[in-house]
C-alpha cells in the first residue's frame, strides 16, 4: 500500500511498462454504430502493400465526445506553445475494412 492517501473521488490509474512505451500509428480509421465508436489505429509503412491495425479502442458515444473535446483542447495548447500544426493533405488510400459503421 502506498503512504499517500487517496482523496475522495480520485482515481488511481496504473500504467505498466509495456503500455507506457506506446504504439506508433500514422492512420486512424473511425466507425460507429448507434451504441459505440470504434477507432482502429494503423501503422502504414511507405511502399508496403498491407497495413496492420495496431490497436483498437471501443468507446461509448459520450466518451468519444469527451475524447474529441480533450484532444481539441490539447491541440490548442500545443499550437499556442509551438505554433500551428501543418494540416497537409494526405493522398487518398483505398481501404477495405468491411462494412463501414458497424461495430
């Protein structure tokens, strides 16, 4: 047990070493149904004919909206400190992951 007292309403979050390393992704594919959002994080390598989903996150609509808001706030703070993030156009990538919008 830790010597620190947990405050009421405080959540103790653990982060193991492997998860802390993170997973690289340069493409996110988002689908949704009436009850959930599915975000697939993909690593595409130049010239490779195939890409793999490295991680899939399933969110409730409420959590998806909170994530969007939190990400927007963090991007705003980043750009305030570091300047605008370039929003370059990516070439269209033909993706076939099955029917869209199903979870």
